[in-house]
C-alpha cells in the first residue's frame, strides 16, 4: 500500500511517491534526550561536502557559447566588410568601379547588411515561436531542424494549413502519453490571457494569416539567412576566382589600389559568409545528427513533451550569449530558468516552469539541488502555494505539479517552517482536500459529507492524497500543528477522510486510493493529537469534540482486521486523545470502543508480525482507565478481570495488563470492592515477576502488587507467598535492592521507587516481623536517600514530551514519611 497503491488518476506521472515517515507517538513515558541525526533542522543546516552536481543543461549552454563565438565573429567580420565597402570602395572608388563590381558590391552589401542587422530579429522570431505549448509534437525544434530534408518539404511544412498542424500535434501528444485524455483536451483548448495575444499566434497581415504568424515567419527568416549567406559565398567566389576588376590604364594613379581594395572586400564577405555557414553547419551537426537536444532532454528525464522546455532554455541561453557577453548564457541553469517561468503571467510559461520543477524535484539525481534552490527562494514558494488554489480544470497539471513540489519540499523541516509561515498557506493546502459539508439547514442535524471523486475533467483523489501527505510532513513540527488546528474547517476535513465503511474495510478488492486516504488522515491525526504543550491540549480537545472522530475510529477497530496498520494508527490516536479527561470520557461513552480494544488485545489469532497492534491496544486501555472512574466501571461491566489476570503470564501482554489492573484498583472507587477482589488471583504471577524481572516490567509489577494486595486479608496474603514458595523477607530484600539500584529518579522507570515504597508500607502495616526485616536490610537508610533525591519526575503518571501529566494524588515525600513512621514503631 505504501509504494504500490494506485491513485486512480491518469494524469502523467501522477503516481505519487509515497514517502511515509514516522509520526509522533503519545508519551506514556518521558523521552530520553537525544540528538536527531535525520530530518532535523540542525542537520539540514550543516554544510556537507557534496559531489559535483550533475547538470545536463551545461551541454546546451556550452553549445550556445560556441555558436555565439562563431556568430559574433561572423558579425564582426561582416561589419568590417560593410564599413570597408561603404567607406573605401563606394566612397573612394564608386566612380571608377567596373559595372559588375559595383552591382556585386551593392547586392552583397544589401543582403549581408540586411542579414547582419536582422540577425537579432530572426533570433527573436525563433524564440517567440517556442511559446506555444500546443506545438510540442509537430514543431519540436523543426524550425532549426536538419536541412537533410528537401526545401520543398520545408516549404510544405511552412505552408501547411493550421488544422493539419493541430492534428499532427494531437497525434504526437497521444503517442507521448504524458497526460490523461481530459488534460490533453484542456491544454489543446487552454485558456489564454483574455486581453493579450500569444506571440507565436500573432497574425501580421489580415490575409493568409496562417502564413504570417510568428512561428512561420521564423522559419522564413531562417531560410532567408541561409540563402543570403550562400549568395554571398557564390558572388564573392566568382570575383575572387576570375579577378576581372576592370582594366587600369597606364599612369592612372586613381585606380592603382582598386584591385587590392576589392580583393579585401570580397575576402571579408567570403569569410563572413563562411563563418555563418560554419555556424549553421555546426548547429545542424549537433542538433540533427548528434541529437544534442534529445540527449539533454533524456538526461533531464523530461519526456517527449519536455523538448519544448529544452528548446526554450536553449534559445534563452543562445540569445543571452549573442545579445550580451558570450558568457552570459553560461550562468543559466534549468532550475533557475523554471523558477523564472513559474512567476510569469503566461499559462504556457507557468506550465513549462511547473513541469520542469516537478520533474527535477522528484528525480533522485536532481532533487537535492532543486529543492535547495526552491527552499531558499521565498517568492517561488509563495507562488507554489498560490497555485494550490487554482481549481480551473485547464490548470490541473500546473496545480498538481505545484502540489507535488511542495510535498517534496516539506520533507525538510526548515522548508516546512517556511511553507507554514507563508500567509494563507494552510488555507491553500486545505483547498486540496476535496471534501465538504453544506452549511445551513436545521440546527438539530448535520449535513451529509460530500467527497468529490474523479471525473472526466478533473482528478480529485490525487490532490486529496498529496494534500494529506503535505499535512503529514508539516505536522512533524509542533508549532505547525497549532496552525493546522487554527485553520478554519481543516480538522473536520481531515477527520472526514478517516471514515471508511464496512464494505471498504472488509472487501479485499476495495480501491487502494480509499484505504490510502484513511491511512494518511489517521497519520495526520496521530501527529496532531500527539502534540505537546498548550497547542496539543487544544488540538486534542478540538479533535475529540468533532462528533464523528471516535465513531470513525471504532469502525476501523471493528472492521479493519485486514488492515492492521489502520488499526494501529487508530489505536495510537485514541491513546493520545486519552491524555485529556474530556476526551477520555467521550471515548469510553462511545459504544463498543472499549470492547473492540479488548478484542484486539486478547486476539490470539493475530499473526506474530502484527503483535504490535495488540500491545498498542493494551496501552490505549491503560490510558483510558487512568484517573477515569467511569471508564474503570465500564471495563468492570465487560467482565474482563480473569482475562487480564491470565494476560499477566503472557510476555507480550503482561506490562499493559499490569497497568490496566493497577489503574482499575486505584480509580474504580470503593463501591467496586467486590468486583475488584477477584483480581487477587493475580498475586502469584505478580510476585514471581517481581522476584525475577527488572526495569519496566519490575516497575509495573511492583505497582500492581501494591494495589491488589490491599484487597487481601493477612491470611490470603500468607497463602499467596506459600504458593510462590518464598518468604516475605525475600520480597522485602528485593524492594530495598530496587531502591539501592535506582538511587536517583530514572527516566525509563520514573515510578519504581514510589511503587516499591507503597508495597513496603502495605507489608509493614500490622506486621512487626516485616518491620524488623526492613530495618535489618537497611530500609531506613534508603528512605533517607530517597528524600534527598526526589524530583518532579516521580510526581506524574504519564508525560507528554518533558511535561508531566496526571499528577499522583500522594507525594513521594508523604509515602517516605509514612514508611519511616512504620519503621520507628519497632
């Protein structure tokens, strides 16, 4: 389910990479202080030595640089030739030039001057021709493709009616399979800015508009450039070979330098034209034969439709090299280029930018560098968050790309904080969850939940899954959890996705996307409910107050046998909610919750690899009966006493069974004495565990012993010790040894000294023999040591982070004083 679940959306590459991370567990014990080495903000900020970043686009920027060198060299020589002709030849020898030389020079100047001064305009036209996304298939670099095809074929391409072009474009997109059918239709008829033209579609003349749109003009200019350069080579070669520059009469000093001047001019013109043709030949060699653009596109993993992005990037780099310094294009990279496009007002540019960033952010090769660049650019992050609100079906893929990029960004805690700090970010993420309840109506009823499913025009489930995934990653930070709780309408949406009907949970053929939604909503709720501090208290209150929360969880516990992971998450949510008194009451009063937890806890048929679910159920039950008289009485009515006693003999269940038994004894109330008296059957198992175990198991067993022995008479207690075949003095020695072993409060077993003193007090009451035993083994000294080392750690039943919850009714100082008084009676 984690990595193979189908999202049931056919948009290109919408199969989300489900990077599932661990979530915050409710604290039953204080947590040890440790240094996080993974996913921590400190680790994120530490600079590490990285290998050189792989950047396929460097090939394009280097190619653009080399082309620009040839272009500028040709333009420089051409400009020199133009000046030479106008100043030296036409200015100095215009009258004395031969007629053919005059017209050759004039023609060369006209065609070369036009070519040189219109070169930038040709680049501009070619650049503008790449702005149309609908040309991904038919026009992918055809404007600069190989001249291996005949001129006639090129002309046909130029003058092909526009409807044929669109048909070919549609065929290409269909073959590419990069978008689902509805998305293709939407982008074929995409919404353009209503008050502006798309530059590639501008009709320059009112007639034959399909000829004079910019993308076709760029092709015309391309071929005119080649024709003019070829004509220049032919004319220059004719003159340089024949050298028929006219006769010079003897003694005519005005014409003596004419021949040399003409040779220099024709040589400059020839050199300039040859350099230009060399540039074009190099261009065609790299693009058409070496397939440079296809190679870079493949290395960038942009797919067939990515050719338009590669072409745009190359034209931008080439234009910068030609129009500015030849090194300007080297400063470009695909990520920065995509971020600039993302901030554009053009849907085409937004589409290109979003697609590039999504591809790079989800790539194993490029993701680290890409996410780092996006993460430090606040304006880009704000733009991505803004795109989450775009609900127009024509902008579906842009919105999806922005959503997936943000989900990858949120994996880093620093980025999570930046995302959450953007005004309106939580509201935008909430928009991704396509579930709603209508407002209004009678106050004595709740409107029906409505989850928006996929239709032929929009894939809602993909956004639901990614929205929950983003929330899950953001919820790792407790401060962000508070923001999630404060976002209007977000908590009810998350809880609505937790709902799973019996059919969905029991049917093996249920849609994986529905199970995935339930799982992710539970993961988010688990993190929110496990939040520490004031924010966590408020979140638990709000979650439990939503009337569907507990009943949805009950359904998962009841029908989710085929989905133990969902049961585990649901149980952990209950355990966290049970920290609050009001939530505990709501859980206990919801019919069937306690019963289903016990069913899971005692389920012997559950596979061994799912035993952790049983342990979690026991932990939840122990929390629910903690300081809850009503829940204790509800459990006693379920008649689970004997099963709990038997569970003390199970290595898997005994810790939580002991916790439940202790809490039942402490918090059920005096009116339940007769029902609790049956728990004394657990005495032998408890004593055996005390004598043989250590650490946490010793703590809980000493704790339950101190409670259940209070329901025994002295004769019953004596019989219990006889059954285990060791005297009470051995137990006294074990308790004193425990105090010695834990001279200071332990974060792993914070209540072991308290429970040991409670059991010692029970043993010494009305029993002089035990008082003498404790005095002999050094109990007085250990009690004095406890007084000197007590701390707040020993004053609480449970902990949330480093904050203690559920303070013990009796302080440990009072217990020590009581024990010392009993010792003094000797």
